[in-house]
C-alpha cells in the first residue's frame, strides 16, 4: 500500500513538472493515432502508434529534425518525417541509400537492439526489421530496414523554394516525400522532441521518458 502511494505521489509530481514545462516552453502533448497504420509503421523504430509525445511548437526545424506536418492528402491529419532536404538541395533515395547533394547518409553502427518488429499496415502481419543508427545533421537517428521487402519508390528530387523533403525513419514502410512529394516548410514547423510514454502506458519503462533524436 505504501509503495503504491509513493508511486502515485511520484507520478503526480512528474506530471506537475511536465505541465509547468509545457506552459513555459510551448510544448504540446500529442498521441500518435493508433488507427493510422502507415503512420505508425513509418516512424518505427523511433516511435510507434499510441506513443504520447511532446511537440515543440516554436523555433525553426532544420536538416535531420523529426517534424510533424500537415497531411497534404487528408484533412485534419498529420504526417511525421525527418527533414532530408531543404530549399535547393538535391535528394536521392535509391533502395536504402539516402544521398543529399551527393553526400551519402548511411548506417554508422547497429542499434543496441539490432532487430525490432512492426505490423505491416496492409497485411497486419508482424515483420522483423533491422535497426541501425544514421548520423544526420547535428546528431543521429534510428533507421529501420527489411531484408524481405523490396524498397518502394526510388526518388531523385530537387527541393523547390520554401519546401522540405521528408524521409521516414522506416525506409521500407514509408509515408514520406516519395509518396506525397515535398511539403511547404510552413506546414512543418513542429518538432517531435520527447516521448512521455508508449502505448503500453507508464508501466512500460523501455518507452517512458525518452528524448527523440
């Protein structure tokens, strides 16, 4: 009983701190919609459907940032992708290889958990994928690829004025600029910076209170 009470007090304190931070820093909580299978698959292994994240609603996103953008195809919806191209950049995706202005951004090393599973949005079957770390911009991020899937929609694009080219962290089950084209930078002003907890709730320690790269 005492242990449960202490846990409740701790959780209340954490939530109060989070609420204070939100008011000060213009962070907005958001739940990745569980019903959007393609969104959930495309953000793996960084995020997953049902994750509760914080979105920074001020500042200017840059190369390599994970952003939430207005969905160009569905009203009142969002897409999530990593900025891989700014105005004037030439972005090329061939298979799992990403090049920006001729520079290749590939896996530098494997993730701590080298394998992860994701539900295929169409068949709903579990698919095992490989996880690697990619250095991009001022930091790095996780990238997911499959040995079984043939990468879709190879692309080479010169990014126009005032637009972004987005790429999904899941290179094979993607929902990015290969599918819907470049997006206005004005529709991609919000960065996903922190995960409060995953779909499993507060008890899932692995997906709780994690910075998003």
